[in-house]
C-alpha cells in the first residue's frame, strides 16, 4: 500500500452537477489518503462598475447588480461549506479539505489549468456547469480543460456515477501502460473493482484474409493485459479486484467501451490521452474524445 496522499483539485461552480462531482470524489479514496482543494473562479465585476457606483445619479440603477453579486457570493460560500461538510461526513479530517476562491484572471478554464500546475495528482470537474443549455451550445469548461491540461490527468463527472467499479480502456501502447501505472498509484488502497478492457476493430473490411492476423493480435493483447495485471498487483491491488476482457469485430471502439461500462455497471471509464496513433490528434486521441462525448452519465478520466 502506497503511503503518500493524493492531492486533488476539485473545480466547482455551485451547480448540481458540481455537487455530484463532490460526492463522487468523496468516495474515491480512503479518507486518510486524500487531500482536496475545492476551487472556484469567481466572475470578475468590472472596475468601472465601482467607479459608476460612486456617482449618486446612477446608484439606483446599479443597486440590482451589487445585490446579485452579493447573493452569488453568499450562495457560493454556502455551496463550498456544504461540499466540505460532505467530505467530513465521509470521514475526512477537516484539515484535509480546503477551500480556495479567486477572481477570474484570464478565463475560467485557463485559471483552473493554472492552479492545476501546483502539484495535483488529478483535476475533477463536472461535465455541465450552472447553465447546462449554454454548455451544450458553446462547449463546457470541461471540454476546454481537456485541451488545457495536457500533462495532468482530468476527471469529468457526468450524471451521478457510482465510484466502485472502473473500466480501463487500453490499447497496447506505452502510453496505455503508463495509464495503468498511474491508476495503480491512485487506487492502490481502495476496494475498487477494475476491468482492463481492449477492443479489436473489425478487420474483415480492411483485410478479408485476416484470420491469422487476428490471432496474432489477440496473442499480443493477452500478453499486454497480463503485464498490466501484474503492474496493478505490484501497486497493491488484490487479484480478485482485477479482471480483463477483450472484444473483437466491432466497428466503433469508443461505442464498445461505453456500452461495456454500462453493461458491467462501471461508473468510471479511464482512457489515455493518446494511444498508438500519437499524431492522430495532439490534445486528445480520437477514441478518447468520442468516449468523452458518449459517456455523458459517467465519470471519465483522461490520463496523460
């Protein structure tokens, strides 16, 4: 069992989905293994507002803005305290959960990414924000963070996922094995069940005479998965916590991953940022991006 505490940046905005991210995170690890920073970026009121506010002629027109700002600040403080209390009720020491708020500097996603550079093991954020409709139309903070957090693992929480079972989607790349190693350091003291899952696409349409090739691929995958299981056991997980599964002949790897997670009751999917095709897309691989789009009611970890 590893000894160091995991440090998590939990970015929240006061929404119901943000609180689901809080609930999910509170169930991730044993209370003595986690330090959490509840982080909020406040919308900045322009300095010109305060200049105009001093003028009695306009004061009555600006009073509603000031009242709104005060109300929002109070509501956010209440949300933070409620979130902190949830961790305490789960057995976390009070000193293990801290609250940090700051005014918006560059942009919400960029400000979160900047804070994330301060030695965090994972960044957690809700899939939707306060305005779900706005996020659907313009793209959520979560989607922006996928692009900004190139070297830091990100967990995007959608819906109300359970935290007990994880599906780890793997190819046979070095990056995939690095994902396994990272997961081992994060869940080594937990009782989570982990399924290592590999998808072999349908080769027939590309290579009609693909029987022998498929056998070779399946052999390589089996060897890789055995090595991955060994890494997790070495990290401290019990053999009965780990299972492996391979499926073949599917048209869409991302769809197969999400369907397997649903069918097996996994509330969490772990994917690597890039796999075998490293130049396919710099910020996030095609399969990982599609999984993120499809798994809207789950927690998806994108591991660099």
